[in-house]
C-alpha cells in the first residue's frame, strides 16, 4: 500500500469577516492523516477544531494554504466537485443524530444512496446490511421517535457508512448519550476503524472517548498544539 497520506493540510488558514472585525479561526495548520488512522481532535471552544472539520468535510473552504485529499488539492475544486468528494469518500456522524423524523431507519440510511442515484433494490440491500452491521437488524421500519438515543446514533452511523466511505468524520458523536451508551458507540466506531479500515477523525471534549483513538491532535487558538501530542504522534504517521 502506498505510504502517501490520505489527508494533508499545509499552512491552512481560515479568516471570517474583514478589516477590524476579521476573526482568524485557523492560523496556519499543518496536519497529516494516513489511511486507517483513528484521530481524536480535542481543544477548548474556539480553538479551531470545528472549523478544521468543516474544511475536511468540504463544508467550508480555507482562506489560504492547501488541503490535499489523496493528493488532490481540494481548495481548487468547484462546488460540484467538492459535493462529489463528500458523496463518494466521506461519511458524517453528528452529535444531534440529524435523522429525518418522518422516515424509517431504513429510509434514513438510504438517503446518501438516493443522492448517488442508486437503484432502489441496491439501496434497500445496502441499507439493511449497514443497519445489521451496527446491530440494528430488524429495526428497518422504526421511526427515530421509536428508538433510544443510542439506537438513533447507530442509525446515523449506518447512514454514514452505507456508501463505504474512506473517511468517517464524527463531531461529538457521544455528546448526547449516557456513559454506557457512549462506550457502546465508541466500541462500534473503533470496530469500523479496525475491521473495515475506515479512517476516523473525531472531535470530542471527552478524554474517555479520545482514549479509543490511536492518535490525539490538540488545537489551541487556531493552531495545532505541538506540546500535547497523542500517543501515535510520537510513532510517526502510522
């Protein structure tokens, strides 16, 4: 397998506003993430970690610097090309689940495949397989209101992995869950990383959740805090 990085950020900056009101959310981020890593991104509110996640997810663009995904300079892509990158390579899991309330678990999971114009039979089969993989086999026709918080997050994870993404971007995936359910969700995400080789990049405020990752990257004031590297940082870009 090539040792080229999956993701490389070089001198990345992001400024909001202009003139005296300008706010520099990112102040020159250098970060490399290789295929198969599980990276926890930590830092206080306002440190820049959510801004970086939005850029990685092609939901925002940098003011300067470069973002390479598999060697492709993402900042040079137009809106449609970034949408294709999101659709085919990235999966998203959010703190608030973001499920459609009036649709079933199966229909929620199928949604990314509808955007990809997959045939209905293929969508149904892939969505059922994804639900089974997260432990929800037989829950296809339940609405979100009929599911616990942990089950809703499992549906959200199934939706994120149904397209077989290269990267799973998880933003506080256990933020709305109790401690026991949080551990179950983290074990599930860890298994997806180990067994399917999905690269996981997770924002979290919780040290207990960050321990599931192989690497911790800490942000402070719009920069990577080089004084607090995670356990895999010292081992190089594994």
